[in-house]
């Protein structure tokens, strides 16, 4: 198989030098190394850019082809055009950016995986990076997941053919039950990245590659122990801030043989592990448990997302109620209030931060949609354990062993001040104090 290695650089000379030195000392040298340097932005100093240019033109440990852009294309355009160019001549490519330092056996690992899974068309991407998730190594050296990694990765020409820069893809995926679940499992962060692209806050090509693979329900190969050290989170990069979130330890031994399964799939353990990174607890909680209460959740905003894990630990979510959204969320149907009676459930849980809006929603469900008040509950995790709605729209607050009825937002706030904030104002009756009160 003809495999080329591509290195994308810009203006970080020390980072580029470390990547090139690591490639020089790999157990298998590149068949051919293509190096693409993006053009300098007009308002930036050219000192570092020139240092990088000298480095890449002096590379001599393997056959090279250097491309220097005469204008600044930006990260996304530079990478996509470079990959497309190399695929005119090669069957597979290994892609490195100037902050991804490969281990000594990285190229060997990538070649072994390319050869092993070339005919398995379910496999779309291979990466030497090990995701920082809680996952114990099993019988093999690799596992399958549904999320591509853009750090020290590679793919085949026929798989890359699905790449499409489509800003409508997320909306499309949310209209299909299974695709919405796959999106939630592997790309719960991708919508924010797309918005960032539109606003000019980032320049991501990988967001589209990730979505394309998720849409095709592809499998991505990753090792349990990382063969890539990302040194770009030191604040030097255009698109990376300082963070330790994605740090993983590099593999210590330089093994040449890797245990790769003949049939690779995605396990439940991997899905659960990704919840803490890019995944979604609603998507993995797809098996109803008899002991759990079946609920409809009203509200799909930030207030819900901050409590999503806790909700799925305690309830079976049947569907979501939201007037502004449609389609599916994490494999669960998003419905309008008029559709509620079509579903079997125990409780409607209203998850809206503003208590006044919660009360209005409850009254609307009771009066306009004839929903019984005793199945409506306002859940307010940060304040009281439970709030129940009465038939007349008032609330009952459950606090310790007390039940307190409130008829307005002001009364609710007053109870909160007294019970939770311990903020009380005492007023003495003068008649009592001066002894003038008669029996």
C-alpha cells in the first residue's frame, strides 16, 4: 500500500522541529513526506515563519515535497487542500500538524492498522492519540469508537471521499432518531464548534470530518496508550488555549507488533467512557429500567444539560417537550405539548431555571392541554429537592419534613430566603412587648 505522511506547519519553529526530529527517529521512515506551510498573515511578524521555512526545506532524512503557500489560507483550507492533493498519488495518508509529536513506533502502528482494516469499510479513521477517558486496556492494543481524532491520524482515499463541508448536517441528523443518538454519543460538542466557525472564533475542518464519519456510523481506531504527544496547548497556537484536559501519557515501550482484532466494534464501555469527554448520558441510557420512573422532560436548555447525568441516573426519559425545537435529541423524540397524551409516562418534569416561567408552563399544561396537575413536577436541583404543582397553579415546596404552599413567585423567593439562605427579618408586636395585650 502506498502511504504518504503529511505535515502541516505555519510559524512555530520549535514545535515543527520536535515533530520532524520525532519522525526522523521513527522505526519506519516515511515513504514520502509532504510538508505544507501556510502563507504568513499580513499583520504578523515573519521571524518565526522564516525559521520554519528553513527547517522544512532542510529536511533530508526521507524523500520530501515542500509546498509553501503564497497567501494565508487558514488552517481548515490548508489541511483539506493538502490532503486532497496527496490523495491524487497515494492510497492512504498519515496526517500530522506541527504540534503533534509522534512516538518512535507511530508510523509502524499506523501502517499495521492500515493494512489490517483496509478492506473493512466500516473503519474510516486511525489515530495514534489515546483519548483521555476511563478505559482499561483489554485483550487488544486498540479499540473502536465513533469519534475521529485529528491528532496524528490517517485514512484511506476511498473513506476520505465522503468529506463534505456541510453546515446543515447537524440539523439533518437531528431529524432521524438513530443519527441523533450517534451525534449525541460522539459529537455533543460539534454544534458549538460549527457556531464558532460561523462567528469566526475558530477555523475547524475536523468538525466536518467528525460529522461525516458519525453520519456514516463509521468506526475510528485508537490505541489504549498514546503514540502522540500534543504540545500545542502551551498557548502558542492560533486555535489552542492552555489546558491539561486532553493530556495523555505517551507509551514508554517501542513495540513493533500490535494486537489488532480481526473484527472491531464499539463497546458499551467505550460509549460510556466518552460521556465525560464528548458524549451524552441520555444517548447511552437507552434501556428502560423497571425501577426507574418514566418521565417527560420539559425544556432542553442549559438548565437541563447541567443536570442531564443526574436525571439519567434517576429516571427513564421517554421524550422531551420543547416548543422551539423539533426532531430528536440523543435518540429521544422532541414533542409539542399537544402531543403529550400520546405517550405513557409517570411524571412531567419541568426543567426551566426561572421559577416564574415554570409556574406559567405548569398552568398552561393544566388549563390548555388538560394535563392532570398531579403528574407535573418542577425540579429545582440547586434549591429545593422537589416542587409539586397544585390544581390551581400554586406550588408545594417539599423541604426536609415540611410541605409549604406558595401562590406566587414572591412567596417562593421569600421561602427560599428563609429556609435556604437563612435570611430572616423579625418584627415584634409592640402590644406584646409592653404587656398591653389583653387575654
